C-alpha cells in the first residue's frame, strides 16, 4: 500500500534505477519507481528522495521502502521513505523471479532475474494465412508462386489448405525467389544517447566519436543540468552536453567538472553511420568502445521499418479500438487520424512500443521515404543496457534482429477477433490467448519474418536540404518578382556581403568536407564505393 497525492493505492513500489544525471554530490537524488499491482508494473514515477533516508541504493527490481509520493509531472514528484522491512527485502527477489517466469514468453525479458537463460528464442511460425497474405501482397497466383520458387503447385496448395506446414526451407526459398520480400523489413537504430561520467564533451568527440572537433559549434545550454553544448554542424542531430569550465573566484584556477551525455537523434544516427563507415567499424564496435569509457545508455530506439506495407495502420488502430490485442503494459494511446497518419503507443518510459505511419509523417514535413510504416522499441536506462548485454553475450549467439523481434513478440500481440475478458485473467494469459484466438495475419507475418531480416546502417552526409527546401518553397517566388522588376543586382550584392553566423559557418564546413572523422589520421579510412545501406555484422 502506498499513498499517491493523498490517495491510497494498492501498489507495491519497486526500485527501477536512477535517472539521468541524478547521481551527484547532493542530499537529494532522483530515482525511478515502478508501481507493481497484480504482478504488473502499472506506472512509473521519477521521484526526488532524501539520499540520507535512502541510504544505499537498492538492487533494481527490489521493493523500496516508500510510503508516500506527492507532486505532478510539471513540478516533479517527491517521495517519503519509511524504515526498510528486512523480511520484504529477503522475499522480493523470489517474488520477482516468479514474476519473470510467469510473464516471459520468449528468451528475452526486460526485468531480468532468471538464474538460467536456456530458453530458445520464441517466434511465431508462418501459417497458411500468412502465405495467403504474402501472395496477395505479391499479386501472384498459387501456380505462379510455385513456379517462381521452384516447388510443386501442390505444395503451395497444401499449405494454404492447412494440409501441410511451412518449413524453414520453404521460407528460405520464398525469400530467395522474391528479393523485395527479403528486403521488406529492416532493423536500424533511430536514437542513441549515452552518458559518460568521466569525460568532457571534447573528449567524447575526440576519443569516442572520433569526429573532427572543428565541425562542432560550442554554445551555452541549461538543459539536463548542463551548461555547455557541442553541436555537429551547429544542428541538434549529433550533439554533446557537459559542463563548461569555470574560474574559481578564490584561487583563480580553471576548474572542469566531468560528466557528459552524447545524443544521436534519428537523423543523427544516419549522420554518425557515415563516421562509422569511414572508420571501418560497426555499431557493435562503437558500443564496445563506449563501454571502455564507462559509457552508459540512457536511451536506445530500435526501428523496425516496414517498407512493403505489411502492416496497415488503419487496421492496427481498429484492432486497438476493438480490444483485439494483448500487451504486457496496461497503458496505451492512439493519436492522429486517417489523413495525417496514426500513431499507437503501448507502455510508458522506460519501455515503449510505438507503431506509426512513417510515410505520412515524413510527407507532412515535405520529405519522401521508402518506409511505409515503422514500429519502434524505445528503451531507457537499464532497459537499453539489457538489449546491448544480450547482443554482446557470445553464449547467446543472437543477432540484434533476433533480440528485437523476440522483444516485440514477447510484449505485444494482435488478434483477428476481440479477446474475451475471461482470457485476460489467469496465470498464463498469453498462452491462453494464442491457443484460443487466431492472430492478426499481418502482425504475425511481421514478427515471423522479422528474424530473417537484416540490421542495417544507412549512412548519410550532412546536408543543407532543410534550408534548400525552405528557399525553394518560400523564397524563390519572391526572388522571381525581384528579378523581373530589375532588383536582381541588389539581391546578388546582398548575398555576397552577407555575414554568416558561427552556426551557419559550421553547417557550410560540415557540408563541404567529405571525411568528417579523424579516420584518415588513424589510417583506417574506408575507401570502398559508398552504398545506400550496409548490413550490420
């Protein structure tokens, strides 16, 4: 039992970790608390708590002795501690293990805690409904599919009539025969942020990113407790925040406070993949290097790109409205509309699954993309670290794609009919649903095919397309009027005499320079002919 804003709740508070930048020399720190109810984390709070009352930090997943939480999202939340119950500390780890055993569907689990990790990765098998959907998307008949694959028409007919199961060999033949299908789903990083407790921003740029430091614009900031920001080309795509050095008024000595966070936004990851290409290293190698500098992930977004239209966002939204889905999280929200595109979120920080119409989202910004829909896994703090831990675990021998789709399958499932209320109760809810209600063919096809797909890098160079787009749409018509009325000479003279700001100069330099990294100084520069996409090894 806990009181939240003076309302008693039958929740058990669970320690989920510290929040970004909260571990510092202070009598108060910010920690993340999860509210457990009926073996589910219902909601989370970032709360300020007395470090004296807290004492030593509990282990993640342990019950924490908090009586009361007050506050709001705007002003922040504060927590009051009580004396720890020794017996509850001893029993909570057992309870957590039981919870993980109960809720784990695939091999991957965000809560950790199992003593052994011997389960196989779990993924749905392709069914006859999936094959029928594939044929519809390919717009081919049964005989045409059989001929293209080099199998007998009876094999395809037998599968679609339920007389024969789909083998792994059949799936492999299908992907070889239809290259577009084999490339219909891609996995890539879409946001990465790392905190380095022992480095400055300039050290991160030089030693971790290995990008030329003169391409970064330095400016003051007040975000996230920091006072300085270093932005690549002056834009917030690749940027680092830390503390600007200050002069001690008593000793006149320059003092430098350590602690830095690196941010790679969606566009920033693509730009940084250009640096990875030049340095001949992969994301795997980059994270290995980041850990050598005690880098800790604060956010990791993994994007599943549906380039083929396997999903239909209108169908997903309808399924949510009709309760034709199961999610480990009780929290979900639908945003958008048919014309501008839908977005559906499942869960809250530190773990959110998001599905949205990527093509419409980009079109609203005036851009085009070969991705029709996107499903994102947004992971924060230790949840993000767990994914990288699994990826680095050589004993698992699993690719990031395997891990990604196992998480998706484990935490979210759509069905073709509404799920009866009675099926949502009991110990093995997910197993009961899969045994009782047929899956949505498109969703099960996405998760089944996903393990066969690729984790890719898509490097891009810094560009000024944002400025160019604005000029073409908003400025060119006015320039045409000036030209036709005899004022063109004044425009050219003004352009020649215009003084660029420091930010604009960095943008020009980053756009003009081919090699953005220090790779040429280290003799590791990649001279191969650039490609649009690279498969992560």
